[in-house]
C-alpha cells in the first residue's frame, strides 16, 4: 500500500493511509487477532456475518426493485 506526501503535508497523507487501511479491513483484522478465538466461536461469528450481509443485500435489492 502506498500513499504519496504532497507539499510536505504529512497529516493529509496519514489520513489517506488510515482511510485506505480502514477500507481494506486491516484495523478490524488487528482487533480480531488481539485475542484467541475458539474455532466454534469463529464459525458462529462468520455465519452471523454472512446472514447479516445476505439480509442487507436482500433489503437493497427490494429497495431498488421497489423504486423502479
């Protein structure tokens, strides 16, 4: 990952880097890896996340079709 610093503006470059890391999910991954997660807990969490994603996708699809 690369961020260019323009006009010696390090603060702006740091903000851009943080935004890129957030989009890639690096912070979330670091938070999950702070403590050991049992395989059964990990499986349940991933299944719940998948259900949440599917419901969100279905809501968006219904909203798009309803608007047409």
